[in-house]
C-alpha cells in the first residue's frame, strides 16, 4: 500500500472540506455557473461562483510562511496561458488534472492557512474577506496546529517517560478517548500514566465514577466506536461500557507489542495498516491513532 493511497484517497480531509466550502458558496451566492466538478470526480458538474470559472493556479504555501497583511486569495497567482482546466500537473509525485475543484481545494487550503498565520501574527478579526471562512469553522490545513494535536505533542508525548513503549502507551490511551479532560482526570487520580504500572481495574474505577456522574469521557470531533472485548459497567448493568472496552483495546495493543511493531516501520502507511488490524480500528480511526506517531517513527 502506498503512502499516497492513504494520505490522499483515504485519510486526507481536504477534499471533504472543499466540497462543504463549495456548497456553502453555492448557497450564499445568487449567481453561479455550471463548471466541473464533484470533489471525488473531476469529470462531473457542480455549481461555482462565476468568478471561479477561470481558476488561478494552486498556490504554494508553507507551515512557516510569513502571513500576508492582505486578505482573501492574496496568495494565489493566475495561471500561465499554457495551463488551464484539463492540464496535468504533478503534485508530490501524483499526476492530477487541473479543474475548478482542484483549484478550489488549493484556494481553500491557502486561505485557511493564511487565516491561522494572521491570527498568530496578532492581527484582529476578521482574518479574511471570504464570507464562508468568516462564518463557518474549518479544520486547520496542517494537522499539527489543531488544539488537541498540540496538547498531545506538548503534554502526552513531551511529558513523562520517553521510552518508546511508554510514549506509545500514552498516545494510544489519549486517542482512545481523545478528550483532554479525560486525560487530566486520569493523571489527577493515578499520577504518572505508564504501561509498566497499568492496572485495568484502577483505570476503570476512575472512569466509571466520571461516567456515573454523566460527565463526558470522549471528545466530540469524531465517533470513537468501542470494540466488543467484554468490558461492562461497574454498576452491574448488562450493557457494555465503552470506556471499559477501550481500556481493554489499549491492553491488547500493548500486550501484542504494537509499539515494537511500529518501531520496525519507516512508513506511516505501514503503521496505519498495522493499527487498522485491531478491532474497531477502521480506515479513518486508524489514521487518527497513527498521526501523532509521525514524531516518533523514523519517517523519512
């Protein structure tokens, strides 16, 4: 399995947000024109604003680029006369046909990242003239800038025993719930969270008390389905307890030496594939687990 197949076809959210962006523009724009395409197929038709009927070239941007003081689409330049819809371009080794949707994708990526850079530079709201990006929330272009990812890097990976197995344990534990308050709850009750001192019953007791008080244990960014591993609620009810099953999943991953398996890999695609073999680890969820390991694996 190639890295491109994972990051572009399966796990990259950019085309999804591009599709949402286009639909919002269509809803808010009185005048639209028929141009290609649906996000997943550059040969079908959707509506885009007339001003996009002659797409500018995909802008180049960097995670460390200096923010521009000007506003929407300032980082885009016009196509050379030799390029236009239907032209083939090479992006990171993938040959793609230029179309209004590919252009929209890169316009969105460029302007969304520029908003982030303007905020970091201390500029005041609004950080863009784009009405859609002003009114609606979109993910950061670079995953590393997301709030939870920053927390994982600084507080889950960056703190505690730096042994590879222990670091993997903490990352997997955090991702099982993907909620900062749950991580800090476990820290407050159990102290340093380590695999060598892992006690399933102790973790279950802490989480059960929080669950019994109707407090949230899971993040709301995406659904975290629990596997069927025999975990039940401590109150004796017959229904399964997701938190208990996620703790058992963590235990299975560590007991089958997932960290040792990952340490032998040099491609994120291979790590993603390995994690996807575990119960409840689908295509999307496996990527959420593997993404923090970019800082841990010997990825070229």
